[in-house]
């Protein structure tokens, strides 16, 4: 148990084997937190439990708890000592969870003032930069600064015709053909300097939120967001020479949004960038957000970031300070029911969908009695009919409107429906469509379709409530807006817009909270395969019984934006960071990196096999092993991946890389960094690196007889056994032990 106290996960089942320990009943009250719960049942309201065990826990008395258990178990002194330490840990956790926050799935992004640190990599040789120019002159000053530092800068200005000559080009950003031509021309640009980066500054011309209308949103996004898609599609995916993409905005990051508000149109570019960073981590530069107040001296700091990044890929300047985002657990959030009034109408866009319908039922439980539910197909589906029936049975008045929230004309029907009932009390924007396709396969029309409900729809709902103040304005967004989602540049962009609306509304003194969810159970996941993929990343579907109270807590928290996510951060981070550092996650406290679930011990002792092989053959054998493992992970069948082709070229993704790393850690008995696969270009190079720098093998082949390990101490044995149980298994085993000891 001291191992557990020290962070290990002991196998208590084995530990107690042959020790004549009895099983006891665990008290439910101290284990009301989900981690201590057996099975999947939601925690029931705590009963007034005054048993000795509860008193020991409440009173923080591990010794008393130990004495209770000891009396029933007949343990040795050592075992009792260990249990006392374990009990102290349970008590600490129990007390923490009761004292601080009840909402454990809620997170938020905080911005930290952070001066630039030392460059993360040695300076790259000078090269050519392509700047997609804004109309306000920032691109020109950045170009001058780049040239001053020995770089070559080409400024491409928007214009109707394509012109690629010298260092002043023109192109039509709305033309995919023109965007492609720029990228191609950059690749062959006079041959003297390699392309070092593309910096998109078109978003600087987006209208401010105050000047935004549904029409300007469409114009700005056609010009500055769909052009990003065209550029991204023109950039060769697996070409190591392809330059990274940078996006420059102004006031589009949520840093200090309470003071400055947010440029909602440009916020969508942040969503795009975050998803691009996940899909093409090796071709990602960063998101740079200039001070909304403007500052003449901004080219210098901007060029510092371009030329030598310190690893931060999202930076915002406010005043003279540089800020970077960090995802943290939202603290001080108490569970509280959402406040609704029975004499108000609640407008729920997407109210017939999974998430919207679920929330409607919750609002009814809290006392709401009048609804206008909107979906393009109205209440046409069986699920919608079932919802209507149950609401009617509960005495709730519902007006179902078939309307597209992105269409101002159709929104009139919504206005008419609203006019027929009590005044508007709140708006829930749960309308949206989910699509998954990689950048290369995303068509502009798919992109526009995803933007429709989330961008135009949310904007129209915002406008609708400008003249009718509401107490509740809820946006249902996605984690894709916060850290991106490979295969969802459009959704990330659309959802980030929705997040930004909440910041902008709060800045105007209007009610708003947008919640970015990870997937829910029974949600709109595209397939079982998707669910399995998410599970392999450490993302567990949220059970509504657990998620709805947290959603209500988020709304009561007074925050503009909250992330409601059920994620095993250690596993998630290891995958996210396999190809590049993700400072956003840096402050999330994580347990020791857990093994990826798909990782399993390789059959046989690879290290022993290599040691027994003649040194001249080792590299080949190790490379063959890597080929087998990777081939299996990538579904190569009888084929094996080419050991001389690049990992990225082969299509190795972060998840595969982490799984391969975990397998190698097991079979070689060494610790390997998360980024280790992508730190080496090919299987052959990786094998050579492992042999030369990681595995320390004798110069001569040694007999293949298995090594006889030193007799492990009982502590070692415990530690080894401990590692085999997950935290939940461990806690269940302990709970079971208490249960069997008959303690109530
Ligand atoms: N459920 C989850 O697991 C989950 C996870 C993360 C984020 N989210 C967020 O929650 C939102 C809702 O998710 P969901 O699972 O409830 O999706 P869903 O079941 O597909 O429901 C979406 C609803 O929106 C409606 N809709 C779509 N476009 C519309 C438009 N232009 N105008 C009016 N209605 C429109 C759809 O009805 P029609 O087709 O009839 O228009 C549908 O009823 C998502 O957009 C996403 O941002 C959900």
C-alpha cells in the first residue's frame, strides 16, 4: 500500500492471496466520487451515515480506520502500517473532493503572461517567407523586419488577378486555383532560398465584432477562412520541404476577453489552426494574435516568434505582455441547478437532437414549461416525436419549428413562434452538423455546411436576443474548438466561433456561456470506430447522469467558456504530444504516463535476443522487429513498411507512434520519450539510434540463455504486481476488501 501511496497501482488481489484476509462491505458514502464507485451507477444522494468508518474518514483519522480494518483482518504489523498509509491517502482525496469542487469534468483555458523562453531549436537557415497580406500594412512591416534579419519576404496582396513576379504578388484569396498557384510558385521561387513559412494575415482585415453582420461573416470567411483551406490543400502533406503555416489575427484569442471582447469572425481561424496543428503537426507554425488596441511595434515580436519559436504555438499580445494559453481544471465550481422560470419561453435550436433534447428534459426538470424547439426538419424524426410526447405528458407547452437557424428568412418563423408564448427566457444553441474528413478531402461546400448552423445560426440567435435580453444563452460547442480535432478543420473553426460569441456577449454585458464538450454517450458520434478511436486516446464518453450536473455547474459558474471533457490526460497527452509539444496541456496534473491500452508486451525478450545476436546483425534484426510492429499497427497485412521511408510519409499517426513506443518500452525494458518515433525519420535510422544511444549491449554476442534477474525484494515484487492494476481496479479491490471485512 505504500507503493500505492507513492503513486503505484498495486495488485491487491494477489497481495491478499493466501493471507487469510476477509472481504468486507465498503461504505458508499466516502466513495461517492466516481472513482470509488463500483459499476456504472450514478452516485445517489449521500445518506446520513454515521458509522465509525465514515467518522474516521470525515475526521481525517487514518489510524482509527486502520484499527477498524485490522480488527477484522488479522493483519501483521507491516500490513497494518501499509494500510494506514493507504487510508491516509483515501482520506486526503475524500476531503479534497468534498472541500474544493464538485464538478470534476470542467476545465477552462487560462492565459498566462509568459516572456519568450530560449528557442526550442537551433535557428534554421534563412529562407523565403510568403506573407498573405492584410490591408492595414502589418504584412509590409513584417516583411521589412524579416528582410532586416536576412530573410527573404514575398508579400502577396489580395486582388482580382493572379500575378507572381518578384516579391510583390497578387492573388484572389477566394480562388482555390490562385492559392494553389502561390504555394507552387513559392516551392520553385528562384531556387536560392528554401521556403521557410507561409504567414496568413488575411484575418486582420475581418470586420470587428461591432461591425459584423451575417453578410460580413460570409464575406470574411469566404475570403480568409476558405482560403486557408485552399492553401492547406495546396501544401503537400508529406513533403518535408513544405513550409509551415502561421496564422496572424487581432483580438481573436480569448486572452483578456473580458476587457477587449473578441473578434468573433477571426476566432474561427483559431479553430482552423488548432485542427490543422493536429492533422499536420510537422507543418504547423502557430497562431499569433495581435493586441486589439494595436501597437506600431508589433512586427518585431511577431518576427521573433516566426524565426525562433520557444515551443509556444499559440501566442497573444495584450499591451506589452505576451500571453500563452493553458488548459486547467476549473476550480471553485459548485454543482447548482440551472435557473429557469416557468413563465418564460426557452428557445432551443437543435432541440430535437441528442444533446439539445437531453438538455430540454433537464430544463423541464428544473421547472421550464414553455419551449420553441427548432430543427431544419422540425419534429419529423421518431426521436423528436417521442420527445414531444413526453413533454406533452409532463404538461409542457412546445412549439416545434422547422427552420434553418442559418437562414434569416426562416428565422422569421422562429420569431413568430416566440411571439405566441410567454417572453423569451433563454436560448440554447445546440444546432450543428458533425463531419469528419481530412483536410485534403474537405470540399468548400462541406466546410460551408458545417459553418452554417454554428456561425450564421449562432450569430442570428445572438442578434435575436440583442433586443430581448435573456438570462440564459447557452452554446453547445466541442473540444475541437479548444485543441482541434484531426479531420475537423471546419468543425474546429465553427465551434471556436461559437465559443467566441460567448466572450463577445459577456463583454457587452449579455448573458452567455458556451460549453465545449467531449463526446457524450449516445451522442452524434459518426461510428463505433470513432468511439473506439476516442477511447484509444483516453477520451471516455460522458454519461448524461454525470455530465448534466456538470453542464449546469458550468452555466452557474459565470464563465463565458468552459470545457466539459472526460479525458484520461496522461494517455491523451502522450498521443497529442507524440509529434510536437503541446504547451496548452502543460499544466494539467497527470499521473505517470499510462500505457496505451493497445500496447501489449511483445512476445519474447527483444533485448535479450539482440544481446545474443552478433553485433553486425543487430540493426537489421531490430529494424525487422520495428517493421513487424509498425506493419501490424498500420494494417499492412503480409507486407511490411519500407524501413527507408519516412514515418510521416508512411502515414504513421500520433496514436500509432505512442502505441509503438509503449510496445518497445516493454520489449526493450527502456524508457523512451513520447516524441521518440518522430525524432527519427525512418525505421532504419530509429533502429540505429536505439542500438547506439539507448540500448547498452555488450560488444560481443552473449549466449541466448535468459538472464537470471537478481532475486527481487518483496517490495520489488509488490511494485511489479502493483503496476499491473489500473487505478480503478486497484480502488475496486480495496473497496472489495473493506466490504468483505464487513465494515459499514
Ligand atoms: N453529443 C455529443 O456527444 C457532443 C459532443 C461534443 C459536442 N457536441 C456539440 O453539441 C451539438 C449538438 O450535438 P448532438 O449530438 O445533439 O447532435 P445531433 O444529435 O446531430 O443534433 C443536432 C441538431 O441540430 C439540428 N440542426 C443542424 N443544423 C441545423 C440548422 N442549420 N438549423 C436548425 N437546426 C439544425 C439537427 O436537426 P435537423 O437536421 O433537422 O436540422 C439536429 O436535431 C454539436 O453541434 C456539437 O457542437 C455534442
